[in-house]
C-alpha cells in the first residue's frame, strides 16, 4: 500500500490558499481518478482509497489543521500498518519559486510546521516528499501570505504544476524513488 498525503487546512476559508497546495494536489489527482474523499473521524482525515497498477493507494487529507498533521498521519500509518517508505507527503514551500517542484527522500522540515509535526510524530525525517513552491512574500506578513489566495497569473502557473502531480504519483507507485527524483527535480 502507498499513502499519498496532501497537507493543508480544512474549511472553506482555506480552500485555494497557498498553504493548501497539498490538498489541491491530491484533490486534483482524486478528481482525475473520478474518486471522492470521505471523512474518517477516527483517523482524523479525509480519505480516498483505490487501486492503481495493482497497488492499493490511499489518498489522505488530514483534518487536524496544518500544525497537527503528524497526529493524523501517525494514526493512518498505525491503522493501515504502512511502511514509512511507502508514504509521500505533498506540501507548500515558501523558499521555492512559484510552481517549482522539489522532490526529496527526507530531510528537515525547513520550517514548515505541518512537515515538522509529521517528523515529530513519526520520529524520523526520512519521509518522502514533494514540495511545491509558493514563492515568498515581498512585503506581506508570512502568515497572511500563506493563507492568501493565488492571483490569476499565479493560478495559471500553479495549475500546470498540479497537473504534473498525477504523473509524479504514478511514477512513485511504479518506479524507484530515485527515478521519481531524477525525472521531476
């Protein structure tokens, strides 16, 4: 089983904000698969389960709010008994240029509180990840910036990157992680 986790904040007020790029990515892929997320209160997540290329796949959107994402991810791992190597986390990155994708097999959170929560709860930083650049604020407060929405021009660039997430996930399922990194980095 592979688990694809998109990070974000639940609630309409956070939809399509920069900080919700992880939710937007998994939503896009699940829509392409004609799937639908369902709420699982026990696992504190919205979940969509399917099979692709003879592999069981679980798409996850934690409903714990960003800073507590690790609680939901840990409960998913324990409940489904998933190996840490079969998890891929998708989230926003202020330090990357807008719409730039960076894929890594592990490392620090880089200050991202959702990723830090996952690292803390899983007691490892060896968590595969896809970071999507949201740029950084020029004059704006960081919190206001990440909770802000993309402009029309920014949305066009982000839309192309979100289209790419389907290919990234397919390659994650079918290939070694080195192939995924070499293809998309």
